[in-house]
């Protein structure tokens, strides 16, 4: 049975993951409106990944005999000043998610919930990748600056990104 403190914290994390999905969907729509469908695609894949993260947590709570309690999702921003501002906001958001995962991990350790700690190991690694991806795109945008051809090429690169189900879902 899942410890009630851990269950409550995972339910908060589910809400955070769904917020992330909603945020990335908003960012995708921003880029659609800006005429950058490749950038929009990158965020649509992010949207799918965040939904998958929420599903992994929901499946885990159910596997442990707990109860998933969905809560309202806070409103997300819908406009940004630039492409760079979107990716900088994404990095800040991913850093916040990393902190939430780390807090959840600490709670699992303090509650001696080793099964939850084990499940969270995947998320810890995932957050390293998420932050690194954001930094890489920020670096590319910084190099490109206002160069239209550079934006075109990055847009084309981002259009090629595809969604792949995360390993915890593929295993289920």
C-alpha cells in the first residue's frame, strides 16, 4: 500500500506534469501562430511526453493500491516576446520540475518507500535530459541570433522530432 504522504505528493506531481503538458501545448500554439511549424512540433512532442509522465505516475499510484486525485490545472501563459524567451521559460520550468522530482525523491527516502524511490530514478535521469535539451536549443538560438536562414534551418530540424513512448510506459 502506498504511504498517504507519498500518495499526496505524487498526486501533486501528476498535476505538475499535466500543467507542463498544457504549458507546452500553449507554446506549440504560439509557434504555430508565428509561422514556425517545426518549433511547434518540438513543443507538441514535449506535450505528449509530459502527458506520458503523468500517466506513468497515475499507473504507479494505481499499481500500489493508491488513489489518483486529479486537480484543476492552473492557467498557462499564451504569449512570449520571442523564440528565445519561450525556450528560456522552458528551461526555468524544467528546473522547477527537477526540484519537484528531487523533493518527491527525498520524501520517498524519508518515508522509507523504496519502490517509489526506484520509480523516481527514471524521472531523475529524464530531468537531466530535459534540461540539457533546453540548454542546447538556447545555445543554438543564441548563435543564430536574427539570421533568418538559421531560424529556417532550426525550424526544419525541429520539425523532424518524433514522439517515442518513455520506457516505463513501453514496459507496461
